[in-house]
C-alpha cells in the first residue's frame, strides 16, 4: 500500500470541504425555514386568540353600555361612558407603548429564534 501524494490529499480535502459547505448551507436553510414556520404559527395562533377576545370584548362592551344606559336612563350616555373609557385606555397604552410592548415582543421573538439560549 503506497502513501497518498500531496495532490491526492489536497483533492480529498477540497472534496470534503465542498461537502461540508453544502451540508452547512443546507442546515442554515432548514434552520431558517424552521424559525420562519415557528414565527408564522406564533402570529397565526395569537391572531386567532386576539380576534376571539375582540369579539367577546365587543359584546361585553355593548352589554355594559346598555346596562349603564339603563341606570342613567340614557343609552347614549352609557355608550359615551364606555367609549370614553376605551379612549382613556387607548391613551394610556399609547403613552406607555414602548415600555409595554417592546420588551414583550422582543422576548417572544427571542424564544422563537434562539430557543436554546438562557438568560
């Protein structure tokens, strides 16, 4: 059995390096696909939950407005009170939007894209 020449060693090294790069690119592609799917599932599931809660809140708000309207003998006043309540809540969320939403969105995305990372 004869030893390999330097040219054969370099040829094998080149082939192995090409296979490694091809495998690494395939792994990166699969990893990106997996993360994209996880993100889409996260968005879809949270969207469905948001729609359900929005519909429930709509009906509860209507019921509260009718109830307050009956108490005050004016349905319009009940609607105005509930509408004003939501305007107030909206202003509070607008003022504190960065403190409320940014950390939660960042944490959710970090869990999707870096699931094995610890704090």
